[in-house]
């Protein structure tokens, strides 16, 4: 099998490209991180640097591919809308155009459950539940627009399946857990209402499993969206205690009410926009919302229609992450 992986230098894309190579696939990967690109080359991936916003760089990569996994995106709680639009909306449009031009067997699109987010508790969200009238930030807004591009392509005959994986972690993670570890090392981790927020996280290789299931899913799955998590909702404070207990380190935290944290983040955002020329603040209102409002997903549709079952538990995933983290720390 021949596959193109966009965002192959990102956390998920890299894990997928390496798994596909181990399975014997002929894999082409594209992304902007040249250092990770060299690592992929050594593993047997044909790496071609590319910018999703540049159609002349992306469209030709679909030539000769059977499956296209669109993992690439600009993912951040902060930044200029223009950059998110170019990467997430135009980038998806360029991938679709390339797929349509050569008639790929299937496009597997990676979206996000950030499109569900509202500043209130939401438990067991299904794919068909109502979306907020206004998306929480530029990332969520542009990923929702990207899904609409995919939906239109499906109506035009492109075979496509979309997944919405939640809060990925594991070896290679440079976002969620590393940020918490660094905050704890620098001083303390902010907890909203004692960390009694119910959350879903997903081990990265479980998401890779879901992507592979999309390749062989029945035609009835085409055009569908699927939530992907570990299926183990837990309180944020419990996750943190597990993490630092396994690390053998004390957890340093400081408790805030949601109202106080939200107001503080708002002031930080204002300061960043007016004084710091748009530089990302230490704390955003979206981050406060994620830390302070419960959000869990219903994955029964993926289980029933794709046959998805998380193979790596959160506990085992944390062990694997910690082992990787310690090795990284020793090498730096």
C-alpha cells in the first residue's frame, strides 16, 4: 500500500508514518520540521518538506498514492486567524484537490473535538450533538471550516472518513504532558476548583489504530465523523497525581476559582495583544476553560462502526511516556 501522511513531522503524523513503515507500507511524509524529517528518512519514509498553504507543494504529493492521511494542521490556543486559515482551511482544500485529481481510494481526515467546546460542562458528547454557535478560538473555527471542505468533497464523490481524537499523549508529546511537567518544575500547576474537572485523554498509538481502521472501514463509514478517546474519563487531579506519582516527584499546584482564573487570563490576553505584539500569553481563557470545565466524548459510534477498542490504557500510556521522558532528559 502507498500512503501520504501530511503533518508527518507532528506528534500524530510521525507516529502514524513510523507504524505504516513497520507494516511494510510505502510511505511519503510531508511537513515543515526538517530535523524530524531526517529521522523519518532514516526509518524508510520518503520525506518531502511541504507547507499546507502552498498548493504547488501539496497537490503533487497525492500523485500515485492510494490512501491519504491528513494529519497536518496548525494547532495552538493562540495566534493570528490568518495563519490558522491558511494551514487548516486552505491546506485541507489543497489536500482534497490533490486527492480528487488522482482519485485516491480514501482520504482519512484528522479533525478535533475542540469544535465542541463551550465554557460549560459537557459530558459524553456524541458526534451529532449541537455545536456552539461561535467556536472558542481560531483553531476550532478553522478546523470546523476544514470539516465543511471535507463534507463538500464527500458530496462530490471523494471517499473520506473523519476522526476527532481528544488530547493526545505518549512518547513524542511536546504539548500536553511536557507543559504540565515544566510548569510544575518552574513553580506550580494552576488548578481550577481543585482539579475536579472530568477529562478525556488518548494515547497516541490508539489514535493510530483508529486511523488504520478507517482504511478498511465499510463504505457505510464514508462521510462519517468519529470521536476517538481512551474511553477512560477521569478527574484532572487524578491524572496529575498518577503522572507525578509514577515520576516520583511531588505535585506542586495552586488552586483558583474559575472566575478568578478566567479574569486573570483575560487580562493576560489583553496585555499580549496590546503590549507584547500578539505573543502568546502564559494563560489563555481557552486553557482556563479546558482546565476548569468537564468535557468527555462518547466513542460508541467508533466502537460499533469502526471496531475501535483502545489497546493501551492510560496507566500503561503514562508508563511509556515517562520512560521516554526520562531518556530524553538524560540525552539533553
